C-alpha cells in the first residue's frame, strides 16, 4: 500500500514538473506577452517576468517594445521644380500597444516600411530641390506625420524620421557648381569695387592734405624710400628733392627782363647793318580817250 502511494506521488510529481515545464514562460523586460486561448485574446498582455500558460490551449506571442531602426530604401522621384533625385531615409519607431500590433496588422514592420517608402515618394513630389537640400527639418516633420497617422491604429508610434542623403544627377551637380562659382565671382567683384571706391576716397583726401602742405609730399617720399630700402635685394636710386628741382627750373628760366635788358636789346639792334630800302614800283594805268560826242 505504501509503495503504491509512493509511486502515485512520484508519478504526480513528475507530471506536475512536466506541466510546469510546458506551461512556464519568461517575458523579458523589453517584451510583452500576448496570450491567445483557443484563438481568442486572453486578457491584457503579460508583463515582464515569469508567467504560466495552459499547454496546448494557450499560445503566447512576445512583442518587442524597443525602438526599431528601419532604413528606408532610396526612392527616386521628380521634385516640384522638375529635378530627378534619389532620396533615402531612416525611421525610428516602437510598439506602444502589443495587442493591436499583433491583431490589427499582419506584420507591423513590413507595414511601416511600405508606408515610409510611399510617404517619402510623396514628400519628394511636393518639395523643391532647395527644400530637400537645406530645409530638411520641415520635411522630416511632414514625413513623420504622414507615417504616424496610419501607424497609430496599428499600436505603433513613430519616434523620429530623418532624410539621410539626396543623390543628384551629374548634370545637375555641374549646373549647381557653375551657379555657385558665378555667385562667388559676383560677390568678389562687388567687394573689389567697394574696396576701390573706398581707396579712391582716401587717396583723394590724402592728395588734398598734401596739396595744402607741400612738405607732406616730401615726407611721404622719404617713407617710401625707407620702405623700399628695407629689402636687401634691390638697388635704390634716390631722386632729387622736389624743392631742388623747382630751384633748378627757376635758375634755368633766368631773371625777368628789366630796363638794362631792354637797353642792351636796343644797342644790339643799332649795331646791325641797315639794309637799303628797295624803291617802290608804281604802275601807271593808261588813260582812256573820252567817248565821242554826237
């Protein structure tokens, strides 16, 4: 009798251990367990930790609640200003309702991927090339709203969407390079013209000051000589001072004519031999006879 009880207890214990082993489930911290009993949803999703299900009757599906990073394949489209581009992006999303993610959609990852590709194509068609290159923050927000609207019903929320790269045709790249070069050249010419204008104004002011003070020109000349003489690899030829040149010019011109100078000129004229005067030749016109009288 006792042996039979021992055997029954051992058999029950073994069966209990087998049942516990078959029914025991462990849900990780970043997961939620959705239990289906005979195909129907059984209560709320199971929280992290140890949980039990009925073997053969209950079926548990674990849903990852972490943020998923999903790259969006490059999509080719035509922008609003008729430029062909290829744009790729990345989507960050996570599951907030495990039951809806399992029941409402067959494969929420595939659904989010397809929705992201469709929305990216739509954004390309509604945007200009300048917006794709420089105003990405606004496009990212619009793309996030377009993907998040249907994803809410699937128990999925979009955390962030980022446009990674915009590929342009080679012809468009060359055109943009020429445009940028022309713009830089235009700005360089404007800056040079402005510098010439300012320099001319300063030179005019300097010339006005030097005209009022002649010594300033000599000082400026000496400063130029000092600046040139600082280089040891050149031969310096020092010109005459300006005042010395003016003195030489006055000396070469001679003194102004006075009374003595006029007397010397008259005496010189008196010493010159007088030339005989040529007789005047007169031509006489013959007189005509008077007209006959009737």
